[in-house]
């Protein structure tokens, strides 16, 4: 149903609310009283909406909360979601919410939900406004257009930790004129009259665009992707320092979001950065002193362990729809007590995570490593192999190991071998991602594509088993406490039975994944891989000829020993 | 896009009231709805406060000189649009006679299929070339029946006509309209009719002064008297229709 585009007119900044009302009321009927409302421009943490050419904001009036998303250029409305502020806050505080899922239920929001993914729109700024609606009718009493007058209030004090406060000083009052279909000429006439009477000017898009253009809000440019750009002459130690600096930067950037639990992707990105850093530690082991390696390994292991439990619960809660969908329709609601149990357990795990993250030890460790890797990467080795040679060698060894281990797997090989192969695959992928800028693009993209397919099968094989075990453990835990009410006991019995069915389904899927492995590995272990190995060997040989003799450091490296680092933090 | 025609060859049975109130009920549930007022009396157009004026008239539409898209007017209600009628529609039959096939109306609305979830044809009371076109364009014929002998007779005539013309895909859904339960005849017919016609929609629309008041308010009943018996009945009748689609 095509809706005519809203026209927006910015009026003279010196006009008061009353003055504009007097002018408008002469030609349109006011509808309802003046309302106070807060407009909150928002975007995902990684600026996905802005990148997709969209501008979104929340409007909050009393307990009503509406999310509106417009085309950044044309101002056309692309999605609208209404929910109460109470519900929004309550849901956000107990479990991970995927805003895109809310949106996907609306007919208009399918493409926008794919833009958002698992990220939620977060406030970029707050703009309190007075707003009043008017309706203009023809002689039949028929509504021919709606007008909304939005009048920014004076800027308020910046609250601690709050989004940027904007106000009258930053944006002039504006009118939004919503034409009714079939009455566009009347709308044009009214717009022209408004411009004359109120000294207004047309603006081509919404107020969010105006705020961006005026520099009052800045779309975020964060990306969790490894965007490391090394040249052919980059030394291995320089590459190591830059890689770790990037990864600890990602951890630091996501740290406040993990604490605030604004969406599950903060924790996800944090954990991916930790895992990548562990892979980088292996890759660059010879570029760091033993003390540094040990201290770093200790800290990364700890970060991985403390963030694991919440992420595990997130995975099940985010998968709720799929898990319920795997059951017959009559049994889907039987899982309610299970998900209630997960929400409670997640809350406990989150409390532990927050207290662990907020300790001085964790904060100091993160800032220490970020500071350490931001310093000058003075070399510890007399001969620096150069990053391209190091990367080629590491990649060749890892790929050879994977191919050798994979070829040994038969139908009778125990599951552990496949799990180990998955770990090797992960290492290979991380090395590949970290060294992409010094490798040939065809080698990287071909290997990465093929590896991803194989890893999906291996991931399914392991995940289905882990999930099936988790469900049975959860069933066991849920069965323990004594319940007084008969209905609660019945619900729990039904939930345990549903978990049993679900667990069986997952084990069936695991068997399917195992059956797919042989074909997928054969596809991975092809001539292209042999060619990749050859290319990598050539690169190594070339690099070894060009080995650069690094300058001897004037001073000793600043790396701290494990005990020294601990002392400093204390 | 589901195409529904509110039709009875007899006049004064509540067709226009049904078209206005059912389309409003559909739009209130979030559907994108278009009502095409095909009656030259333009009563639906009047109820929605739109001027009874069609640029180029019926001739412009049937002759293909005007796109329906350009003639659509938004109503005061979100999600509900109207294609108004005017007096030129009195020649619709004549204009359709000049066409080679009976699918002219279907071909006219086909380009709107992605824009709307439902299109309601508010038909004039006759059995004519326009009616034949409507029977071929619509998927469902919603037939208001006043529980009287004559009204039931017209239903049988329409059913027989459709059978003769082999309009097989058309689903016929009659419902009782302007029901006055104080009348013995109404009660008797309402008891006997469903035994022979299992396709009867279960919700009857009462005879109510609030429906007549639509002419004063110029709006659907639920917009100015949402708790009235008639408003509730139309809401429930829309659910019955949804169940049949």
C-alpha cells in the first residue's frame, strides 16, 4: 500500500511553541494536547543501519515506546515497532533480546531485521521535544493531511554515562506533514503556505540526517572484523604487536557493552577477540619473551573462562525458536519451564561475570596489555623473519597438520578425533584471517570458503552432542528441587520429556553430520590444497632469502615478567 | 491479495454498511485494504467523506485511460483506502458490454495485488454484465441476506446463475443482515436456512439504529460506537470470513 512520503519543514529557530501553534491552528484542527516526548536516534554498535542507508530512532512518550526506521536519503518510512517502555526494560534486564526478531514479525521489517542481525539499536543521543498534532480537513470534513509540530526543548545537563543530550540549541523546530493518498496537491499547497508563514525551509530527509550532517551525532564505525594491513616488509614482531593491539582494542571497546548487557554480540565479539588472541599467541610465540607469553596466556585463559558460561546460556536462549521448532507443535510449550530455568541460571552466571570483570585485576590486565602492545615493538630476535614468511610457514604447518589428521579419520574413529580436527581448523582459520593481507587473495578466499564448509560440519557434529548433553543435564538439574504444587510438578515432567525428545533429535542430527564428514573432507582435501601448500612453500623460501637483520635494541624490552606484571597491577 | 465482493441483487439489504464496516475491521487488524465503490449512488464514498468524483469517469477506467492507482483516495483510517464512485458508474454495464471478455474488472485490479491484502468490491444491486465481471474477479461473494422470503429467493437466483455461468472458483458466503429477533419470520428463517446452506456465516448483523447513524457520523460504526452490538457483530463477522478464506 504505497504511502505518500512525509514532508519535513524546518521552521525559524526563534519562533516559540505558542507562536507556531497560533499560526497552524488557523488552518488545521489541533488533535489532543501538547505532549512531551524524547526522541532517541539510535544505531547498532557497529553502525549497521547507517551503513545500510537507514536512520532510526525511538520516540518515548509516557509509557509508549515506538521504534521508527526511515530511509536516510528519501525519508521513507521503512519500519515501525510499537512496544511499551515497561516491557522493553523488563525484557532487556532478564535475558538477551534480539530486536531483529521483533521486527521480523512485522511485514515491513524483514530486510531491516537482516541488517540488524543479533545487534540491537542503541541510543546515540537524546532529544526531548514538545509535540502537537493537527489535522487539516476539506469541506466534506475529510482529513486531507496530518501535521506534527516537533519543538526541541532546551538542552538538559549531561547525565553520567547517558547518551549525548541535544536540545533547542542544536536543532530548530520542525513540522512533519503527512499527506493522505489522493490529496498530494493539497499537501503541497499547505507546505508552501507553512514555509511562507513560518519562515521554513524544506529538508530532504528526517531529523536524524540533519543531526548527522550537523555533526551532533556520529555513526559508529566499529567492526569486529580483523582488518589488519601488513606490507611485504612488515617484521613479524611489528605484526605481532599490531595484531594484539587490535584484539585488545576490540576487547576494550566491547567491555562496557558486556557489562551493560545491551545485546549479546558484545560478549560474543569480546570472546572472539580472546580466542583470536590465543591463536595469535601461538603464531607469534617466538616474537614474545617467555615471561610475556606466560603472563599473556594466563590472562587470556582467565578471560575465556570467565565469559564462557553466560555465552553458553545466550546460545540456547537465542536459539529458542529453533529449539522449540524441532518439537511437535503440541509439545513446544512444554519447554517453558526449561527456558525459565535458563533465564535464572543465566542471571546467576551474569552476576559472577560482572563481578569478575569489575575486579581491578581484570581491568588492569586489559589496560596493561593494550598499553604494552601499543608501545614500540623492539625486537627480541637478532634476525626477524618478516611476517609474510612467518605467516606462510605457520599456515603451511597448520594446513598440513589438518590434512594429515583428517585423512586418518574413518567411520570407526572416536568422536574426539573430529573434535580435535575442529580445533585445528579454528587455528587455521585464525592464522589465515590474521595474515590475509600478506597472502595471495585467491589462496585465502578459496581456502577460507572450503574451510568454512568443513568447519560447519565439524561444528554441527560437536555442537549437537554438547547440546544434547546440556539438555539432559538441565533436565536432571530441573528435577532436583521438590515442588509443592501439582501443576508445577506436571509442567516439569512435561518439560523433562520434551527435553528428552529434543536431545534424541539432536543426537540424530549429530549422526547425520558425521555421515556428511567424509564427503566434505574429500572436498576440502583436493588439488587446490596441494597447490596452496606449494605456494606457501615458495613464499617461505622467498622470505628466508630476504631475512632482515634487525637492529639491536638500544634498551632492553619493556615486557614485564608475570610476577612483575602482577606486582604492578596490585 | 484476497478479492471479496459484497453482493446481493436485491437493494436495501445492508451491502454498503457491510462493505464499510468489514473493510474497517480488516484494516484495524493491520491489513492493507482497498474498497472499490462500484455503486453509482456512491454511498460508501459518502460514508468515508470522499467527494463522489472520478476523473475520467467509468469510461476512463474501463477504456484504460486512467490507472486505478491514480484514483485511489486515502480514508481517515490507517491502512484503508477507497476507490470512489460517481454517477458515471451508471453506465458501467454499457461500457463493459464493449469489452470482449468478462475479466475486465479482474485485469484492472491485478496491478494492485502487491499493494493490498484485501480488496472489497461494493456492488450495486443488479444482476448485470458488471455483476458477471465481479463474479469472475472475486474469490469470495459475501451476500447479506435479510431473513425474509424475497431475500432468500434472490440468493437462490444468484446461486443458480453462478452455476449456469460455471463460475466454479467463486466461494459464496451468505450472512444474515438487518436481523430483528422480535419478528417471528426472522427467527424461523434463521433456524431453517442453515440446514440447507452449510456455507452460512454464523454471525448475524442486527437491525440497529447505530448502523443508520453512520450516515450522520460518516464513519464505520466501530469508529464512533466501538462497543455497540453492531460494531461487535461486524468484528465477529470479519473473523468468520477470515476463517473461510
